[in-house]
């Protein structure tokens, strides 16, 4: 079974670098979470959950998320 962060990342078609930019952490942090090296903080988990809910309710696809993220960085 994949770690939840990796499931989320793959579901939304993000690379580790893109996921890091969306969440506001380093790419290395994403790798460490996916490898189970240390747990994700509650605030980052809540942030990911909120993003997923908004995208789901809006019907936004992974490709559209990438475009929106790129425009906001």
C-alpha cells in the first residue's frame, strides 16, 4: 500500500516537485513523507485535505491543478 501522500500526489498527477510547491514544503520533505521517514505535520495534512476537497468540489482535474499552481507561483 502506498503512503497516503503518494496516493494523493499520483491521483492529482503531480511530480514530487509540483506537490512540494502546492503544499509549501521542499521536494525532499515530500520524499521523506513518502518513504515514511517522518510523519507529516497536522497543519500540512489539513492543507492537503482542504486542497483536495476544493478541487473535487470544483471538478478540477490534475492538469488544471498544475496550471493553476504554476500561475500562483
